[in-house]
């Protein structure tokens, strides 16, 4: 009776709170000028207007720089080699200098990502330097981006050993290293003795605000000073913001306010694109505003429901690549995309269209954004804003000057992020969790990348107060991606009942607590790249679960659950025809992405279940035998599944059907067993022959084809007439029997990217010259004879490993990357082979 009374009292309090929030929300929606920094204010007008889609991503990435073309050419000229210039083979340091935020990093990054540099240098390293640099941490960051064979446990190596390893590895490479945001010349003094000069054309780029630094680190350093954009350059950059450049008055107003500042032009231009009426917006800026004024205005004019999404980006380390997959999952888990019908992608495109976020890379498969980055100057602004509002605490090795300052920041904050700590700090021990009140915490995210060493106890210490008091708290996000084997308390799932996101990717964990199955509100469980092979069957009762990433996990029972909201199921293993997962699989009606491994006899039944999944877009199927080796793909007819656009098949197509009739790929409707609407197809160990390639060539919508090890068994790879009309990307990996390839002049006419890797016998391709869309060819571990044949068959401007080989009347530019080519055997060896 006592328990029942307490429950009723809690219900009354909850209803009272809901009524008060409703009254407050109604009042605020009628207020014309709500408080500018109140993140919890729901601006109904703004939330409705978000769907007008005035701004969106135009497909460009951060390296597509505009307005600095002359500076790009100058920087490229100082990085590339010219025939006969022996002096250019020496190690050179190029300093890009500007005293304010006018695009130093953007300029260098646009050059750094160009294909001619990617092909020209054997090793490229980018390091963003923090305000205070720890030399050992810096050495580790550089080594992790070099092709050193043994990189295990670097954080535990002595500094002297790391120096020797770095010097030795750079001696053998033609490298390009970028040190972004150098503040003290002493940092380069420590590094200059390690940067080996093998006289092979290696380069170092330094970006800095201090004009004195170039002459201090190297009196002969090449210097490139950036100025504000002139009128013509500013106008050209403003055109990137869309139609506002067509309004003479608005254009003149923006350019006069920004005074040639590239970040200012982009931010103000993006804001004007998103704003319906420009007059009130421009009136809020002074005649000569600084960049901070423009950033504040861009933030203030965001719809209130989008502000938390933008502030959440400052959890990620400064200048880091942010995975859109991870970002979108975290947004959803935090409940930051609350408007029905307004997706995380639309929110992201709004930020990109306003130039608040830059797209770094596109997915080759779908052309969608794969990763993004917040400009450094904006990251500082957002961090300051989030900390000012008491939302964020960033834990690092820097100690607070005032002992009470740290406690004040941590207590009561909603988001805590822990960045990579130095080994010295890890060895001393860190008891900063004592300052946290975990019952207030909503997100705990860590970006540690240590792969070996002592198991992390931080989660155990963080949650100890909640476990001792049986207090479930408010925690919605626990993201430990990259943390080495974190110790998770057995009571994890019984305490974190509000958790939406549990990220354990790359943690190398062997097991997780059974109580995880009790997290009734969990939306994402990410166990990819771990050693976890067993999950509690109660996980199938978590109806809120939307994304489940595993590593070939087998379930003996399903516990009677059915996850109708599940959109991603990756890493499921079914080893028996009696597995309860077959029944569960057919009921996952919302599934969009599936990664499944089956024993060969089960494959046909599994694909019959897949036929019932009408929303499935991406499918990875792997067939294996009792010894874990690739086996026959006994597929059902999947040609009627129109939703699948991305298909990965590992296993061989059987030579005979169930009645013993020989077949290759069935020819019904010209498509066989494969789905009709494929855009991406990856085959491995398929054992196809020439007739099979003819069938694949009739997949008219195919844009990307990956033929991996054992996927083709013939000696001649034939791309026959009028086949593959829309193919953009072709990868040929480890096709050990192929000796020659023939490309008809009517096929592969839209091909842009060709990659041939480890095809030991392939010596010729006839021919590629008719493919006018071809931009890039990568040749890795193939015969020099093949490389020569391809180059001789192409006309146009050819760049081999960044160096221009030939010129032509044709304006076409083809970048050819050659790596680890196999030279022909010496004459004596050839004679021995003949004998």
C-alpha cells in the first residue's frame, strides 16, 4: 500500500509538471521576441517554417574552394616537382600566414585533397595543433597517419623510441605533412631534426597567425601571405550562396559588411538565403562588424529547435572529421530532431546551406554526405556558447587555474565529452568523475583512440553513484567508440533505463552485461568491430530499437519479441534451418539495411524471408561452410525485390539448380536472380564467367561494380557491347586468373573511377580511350606492363603520381596513381621460364 501511494503521488506530480509546461509553451509561442539564448523555447513559427527548404546542400565539399584560385596555383607550384629542378628535391617548408580567420586552413585543405597531390606523395599527414602541444602525443598522431607496419600500442612507447620510429619511416617516404595552427616556433624546433630530408621532394606546410614564425623555424622557408579578398573575388565567392548575388542592393550590403572576409561572406550569404526578409537582419550588424558579430547573428537567427543540434556538434574534437552516421544517431538519441517529418538529414542540409558546417567527403555509393567538419573559428564560438549555457563540459589534460572552476563547470551540465588523453595523464590516474552529478547528465561521449593497454574504468566510476542509489538518471547517450575494453558494470541495463544510444564500436570488448536487454528505450546498440559473439535474447523485446550493429552474433532463441521499428540489422549469423531468427527476420517490416551470414543450406530459406522486407535498401549476404570458408549462394529469386539498390554477395553461384540442371546465372527477364534496381553491386568468390558478365551488363541502373577476389574466373574479362550504360566506379581486386580485359567502344561510357588491385596476371586493357568521363585510375600491385599499356592507350593530359606525363589537344585530365608496381623479371629468369 505504501508503494502504491508513492506511485500515485508521483503521477500527480508528473501531471502537474505537464500542465505547467503546456501553459509555459503556449505563453512563449505568443511572445514576439523570446529570449535569444533559451534553448528550450519552442518557437512554433520557426519550427513550421523549417520545412520551406530555402537552403540545402548543393553537392559541393570543403575542398571546392572559390575566390582563392591564384593562391591555390601558387601553393601547388611550391609543392610539386618540375623536370630538371634538382633543388626542388630538397625538403621544403611552406608557411601560409594570415593574422586572422580569412581561410588559411580552407586553402591548404583544398590543395591537400587534390588528386595530383594524393598521387604525388607516398604519405600525407594532417595535424591540427592545439593551443598547448605535447610532443609525445604529436608524434603518435603523425605515426598513425604513416604506412608503418607495426603501430600497436604506440601510446605506451617511450618518446625516444617514437622519435626514432618516425625518423626512420620518413627516410623511406616522399611525404607531405601539414601542421595547422602553429602558435609557438619551439614546436617545430623539436620536430625539424626528425623530419628526414631524403632529397625526394618531401614537403611540410605550416599555417600560422604569427608572421614571425616562418623566419624562426627556417630562414629559407617559402612564405605565402593571405590577404582579404578583393571586390572581384568577394563577388565570385558570394555567388556560391545562390540567388542573393543577383540582388544588387543586397549583394553590395553583404560585401560592404564583410570587407573581403571569406568566412564572413559565406556565413552572411547563407543567412540571407535562409532569411525571408533581409532588412531586419542587416540592420542588426554594425557598419564594420567583426567575424564574432556575424557568427552571433547566424546563431541567433537559427530556428530555436535547430540550435541544440548545432551546439551538439561541439562535442566532437576541433577540426575533426565527423561521421554523419554517428552524428545523426546521436541527434536522434538526444531527441534533438523532434518535429515530425523533419529528418536529421534535412537538419544537416540546413546547416550546410547556411555554411555553418562543411561536407568533407561524399559516399561513393550514394553520393550522400559521409563526413563533415565544423570550421575551427565556429567550433570555438559554439563551445563557448554551450559552456556559457551550462550544457557542455570538455574534459582534457589541461588543469583549471582555480580548483573550484572545474567542479562548477561539471556539476549540472547535460553533455560531457572526453577527448584523447595523454599517456602521462592516464598513468597518473584521473578522478575527475568525483565532480560529476551523473543524475543530471544526458550525453557522455569519448574520443579516445587507444587500442591497447589498461582497461578503461571511467564508465564504472561514472555510474557508481547511480548504481548505489538505484537511480536511473537522465543519461540518453553513452558513446565509448574507440575506448579500449571499457569495464561495464553488470547493472548497466538495470540503471540506465533512459538510455537511447549505446556506442561500443572499436572497443574490442569480448562480452557485454546481460542487463543490456532490459534497456526498454534503447534505439541504437553498436557492437561493430568488437569480439562480442553473444547477446541476451531479451534484446528482441526492446521495441524502440532501430539500429543494431553486431559481429556475426548467433541467437538460440528470440524470446518471442518482434522489432517492428528496426531499420538496421548488421552482423547477424544464422547457422541452422531451425533457427528462431528466420521467423524473426521475416517480421522486420521496417528494415532498410541488413548484413547477414548464413551456412550454405540455410541461405535459400533466409532469402525467402528477405523477400518479405519491402523497405530493404541495402543487403550484404555471406554464405559459408562448416569450416567458415565461402560456400554456395543458394539464393531464392530476388528479382521481384524492387527496393534493394545496394547488394553485396560473398559466396559462389552453384553450377546446378535443385533439380540438377546446369546453369550459370538464370536468364529470366535478362536479370536472373538479382534485384532489378541495383545501383551498387559487390561480388566476392562468385566464380562468374563471360556469360555471367553479359547478364550483369544488362543491369541498366548499375553505378558501382566491385569485382573482388574470385568473383571472375575467366582469362579474358569482357565488357561487351552496350553494357553497363551508367557505371561510374569499377573496382577489380585480386582477379588472379584474368590476363586481359576488353572494353567495347560502346560500353562504360560514363566511367569516372577505375581501380585495379593485385591482379597478378593482367597485362592489357583494350581500350579505355573512348571513355571521355574517366578521371582517375588507380593501379596497385599490378604489372608494369599493364600500367604502360593503359598509358599508351590514352590521349589527354596524363598525371602519373602527380607529375604530368603527356599533353594533348584534348582537354581531358586523367590522374593515374601507381603503387607497388611489379617489374618484369630479368632476362635470365625469362629464359629459365621458357626452358
